[in-house]
C-alpha cells in the first residue's frame, strides 16, 4: 500500500463511560502500549468530568484529548453546558461536534452545529465534525442529500483557511452501537462524496488535505480493511475504544490491500 499523504487519526469516543480513575487508568494503559512513531495520531474523548484528569495523564505523551461536545457561547447562563474556553482550559485540543447522538437524542440542528464549529475555531480547538445518515435515509437513497445538507449547514460561512485544521467523521447512524458496519466499499463511497463536496465548497487543495474518519462499530477485526480504503484517514471508535488492548490494535492497524 502506498504511503498515505494524510496522517491517519484514530479517535476514541468514550461517550458516557469511565470515572476519573478509570479514565486515567485507560490513558496510562494506552501510553504503555503505544509504540514510538506510531503511523496514526491518537485522540481520546472522555466525559467532561474526566477531561482535565485525562489531559494531565496524557501530558508528555502522543495522546491528544478531545471534549465530546461544546457550547457555542464563551460563558453565561447556560446551565449544564461547557464552553470552548473551559474545554481548552481543561487541557483538550479537539472537540467532537454534531455527533449523531447529539443530533438525534438532543435535537441539535445544522444551525447549532455551525455555531459550535465557529466557537471551537474561535478559541483554538480542532473541530471533529460528524455527519451521517440514518437507516431510513440510506434505504430511501438519501445518503448523499443528507451528507450534503449537513456539510453545507455545519460549515456555512467559513473559508478554507479558517477550516484548515478541520476533521470530518462520517458515521452512518445505522452502524453506531448496532454491531453493523458499513462495508469498506460503502464507507469509501461516502468519503469520496464528502471529499467532492468539500472540494466544491472550499477548493480541491483544501479537500485533499482534510482528514476523513469513519465511525460506526469499528473494531479490531474490521479496521484493517476499512483503513485500506484510500479516502479513509482514520476512525472514530466508540465501544472498542474503552479497552486498551482492543483500541491499541485499531491504532496499530495493518496495512492491507483494499478488496475489489
């Protein structure tokens, strides 16, 4: 397999799991298992209560830390929300925005997602923007329409220069936590479409540099063939990121030839 132009990024979204102690324990286990000069960057997203502890535990290592969400305001009367300023102060460098669970369970719109991307960029956080279709939308052949709408809505009003650090995660909702995984070919097809949309919106050079992650039941036993696809630049991993051994195997994916 040819050397990648874009450095892979493997991100672990811990969702609503792990106490402070468990988060630090997992960080320490990952630190022990990571090899010098890994081919992929490693990012973990603990719960807000463990964000600072995880950042401190990861300090001096190659592990980057993300928040799972952020408010679009710097401060104010927003009970229960956490601002990008507070996230950065806790030691995180990235923030996941527009995850399907935020969109479906917490009713976040593309307009809200756009405001969060703007806030993250304003305060120096790298946004990991999630897009993806539901099973009903895929079965109705609306995948492309959904992706285009979410990309245009989430990235409205930004220049290519402002979005230079952006990461996109394609996560088909029907494959999250279900055990179902998009085939490598399905994932590649969606990523090609996303990259074409980014090129249309911000130019071909921009699109060629942006890392596109796949999220949706990524595991140790399917990551190699997913990562063999030329437009998959990493993974946003859920449940499989909660155990050090399994997550390390994903981080240390094998370079295999894509199936044809």
